[in-house]
């Protein structure tokens, strides 16, 4: 052991400031075996709106060209001053492209309080992963409702860990990591999993969904493939701006239930 230590000292040309205290050069040399240099992670750049260069920009502020109605028609929501507004009655909108595992960023805000509306009627919309699994959008600022239906809830399945909602007319940020379900022989062998941050605060932590997010009745398990991201028209003029998505491949690395 002493010979080995001596050998290291000699081969590194290291010196001790005092006996038992190795030089910085020696420590650096000893740290080398545990360093990994390849493969080098790809470099991501950001545009003026903070959209990562490896993301798909779902709304650049001027048109809904990446969106359509469920019937495949041009999306009927309004676009003005870089903001999308739900046109009540025009229907949900869906991305033209389909996605499975994703990272999703979107910013939304609810209208000024209308005191004639309460609970689920106030500022309701929603974002549906694979057009099936809803993360609730709602005015949850001083607006009681069932907790598995408040903003940030995985609708009727998982309330948010905390209420991170700020006042109406203020922009809210959702950041999500979503792992799509896997189906084998007609059964769900791996459930969808969702992590959600609301205004940077963790509100859903790798939650396993038991099926679709139904208003009435239990979740449904029906095999499906990749599908569009859907934004809900629930009759309120909720607004959206920066929205981008990054395709991921996390099925192999996510924890099995
Ligand atoms: Mg909703």
C-alpha cells in the first residue's frame, strides 16, 4: 500500500505541502478516472421568447397554424397581440402533430372575476395530453371547488400538491413531463405518468394515471397511440401565449409501477 502510494506520488510529480496533504495536482489526477466526457449533450439555444431550439414552437404569437379543430378544420380561437383567446362555443383545438412522451410548456390566464360565476364555471379550460388526459385549467384564486378539479389537478384523479395560482389576469406557467402509457394485448402495461410544475412549483410528482380523465364515471382504459395535445373550450375566454413542446423518449427509463 505504501509502495503504491509512493508510486502515485512519483508518477504524478506531485508534492506535499505538508506530510499527508496531497497537492491540488495530485487530487485532480486522482479525480480523472470517474470523469465522463462522452457523449456530449447537445447544446440548446433559446429564442427571444425563451423557446428552446430543440422544441416545437406551438404558438409564435401570430397564428394558430399548428392547431386545428377536432374535425380537422382551422382552429377558431382568436389571435391578437400575441395572445390566443378561447372563443366560447367554437370547440376544442388540437395540435396537428401527434405526440407521446413530451415536455410541455404553456402559459395561460383566466379572465377578470365574474361574480355571477363560481367553481367550475370560472376560467375553465384544460390541457389534454394525447387528447385524453386533462390537467385542469381554472380560476383557482379564491374560488373553491372540488380539489381534484381545481387548477393543476389531473382531472378527477389527483389534486395538486399545493395551490400555486396567482390572481386573475396574471399569467400562469405550466411545465409538464409526461410519459405516455404503454398497451400490450389490449391492457395498459404502463400507465401514463405526469409531473407538473405550476409557476415553478411542483404540484404533480410523477403521478400514475388510472385512465382517461372523465367528468362522469371512472377512468377508461382504451388502447391508443400518440395523439395531439388538446386545449379545451369550456365556455370561458381563457387566454394562452408561449406554448412549446419537446419530444421525449422516457418510456424505458421511467419507474415501473
Ligand atoms: Mg377543464
